């Protein structure tokens, strides 16, 4: 078990280091002068009228006046100490304060989306596999396909047209309360629910075909008890893993959904940072979302042996390595 935990921790650190390095390389790979681009895209000044002193000061603030290797290690140190610098597209506020102000709204949206996603995914999977009527099973399967195939902005527009503009059940824009959270959360949840449902349904079919399930049926165990005792728990293991993977989709989906529904949050910050070429804010957001994904994946990996102890065994560890 200790070896398994250490291996998972090492893997998480490597992935996080990769996200940090990627955020650093984005600035280095930008065509042109990043300081001049930032000045042109934000309220840091007018790049056309900027003199050499202004640009030199901005390059110094961003650490661009140092050798590449020194820039990289300096950037790593700033990440470790949470010294993200200034968000030039946000009236030169500290990056950490800007992210802190927008993080709460996105966390609410993400948690609501994940909850709805799991509920819908499980319901659709059970309906598409366990319902006795073939037509009803096809209906549930059709919903899962639509959830994967239809783009998020199309789902958002449809929900707005029906439930906000026509029925008036929910507000169309803003983040005023719980009712304003429903439509954006459902929009994001529908995309992941389709994937989760298909994975769960396939896992249920595979488990139902296994020998121990067939033996339970032959021994006369009621079909409902066969499903609840022998099928659902074992079939849920892949679902538990994929929920952690879908967190990345929730974060990336927030960028589009928060813009459509006019919600403040990390997604809107991404859009504003890219439009303003605010490299310090872009770098911080990349590390934040990458770190969130790593954290959730690590939690899933470390709690997985509690569900299936075979995962932490030496043989399983070799198979997962």
C-alpha cells in the first residue's frame, strides 16, 4: 500500500510539474515581444506610444530580462511561493486576489455540475441497461448520445430559450442565487453525463456476463438482488475513475458557459486574460486548473483501494504502472 501511495504521489507531482512548465513555455513561444503584446492588449499602456523605459520596466516585472534558465527557475520559485505578480488586464491587481475573487463562483458551478452529472449519468446508464422495455432502453441510450454529440453552447442556448426566456423559471444571466446556478450547471453536466452513462452501462453489461453473476442466477437469487449485490458495486469502479477525469472537462467547459450565462468566475478570467494577452494571469490559471485536476485525480487514486483492495496489491501495481 505504501509503495502504491508513493507511486501515485510521484505521478501527481510529475503531471503538476508538466503543467507548470507548459505555462512557462507559453510565454517563451509567443511570437514577438510578450511585454509589448501585453501592453497592447491590456490597460498597462499603449504599446505604440510606449517608450523603451516602460517596456524595460514591464520586462523586468515579468522576469523577461534574465537568461532563459534563470527565468525558468525563477518562475518555479514564484509558483511555489504563490508570487504570481500583477494581472495587467484587471487594473493591475495582484493575480492571486483576482483568482481568489473568481474562484468561489466557479467552485459552486463545478460542484453542482458534478453532482448533476453523476445523478444523470447513473440514471441514464441504469435505464439503458436494466429497463425491461427495449424502446425505453433505446430512449435512454439516445439521451446519452445527444449529451456527447451536441456542443455545449447549443445546449446552453436551448436551455436559455426554453427555461429562461419562454417559461421564465430561471434567470438568464448573472450569479444572483441558487436559481441562477441551475441552467449553467445542467449545461455542463449534460456533456459529462453522456460519457459517464456510456461507461457505466458498458461496465454493467460486462459484469452481468461474468461467471459469478451467472452462478448467482442459477442458484435462484432474485434478479433485483443479483443486480444490487453482484453487479452495480463492481460495475461502478470505472465510473469512479472517470468522474475524476471529467473534472478537467468541467473546468474547461466553465470558460464557455460562464461567458454565455454572464457568470463571474475562472472561465471568464480565462477569456479576459487571453483577450488582454495577460500572460501572468494566463500562467496562473493554467497552473490552477492543472493543479485542481491533479488533486482530484490523486484523491481518486488514493481512495480507489478502499473500493477495490486489489488495486494496491503488487500485481495490480505492476499492471497500472
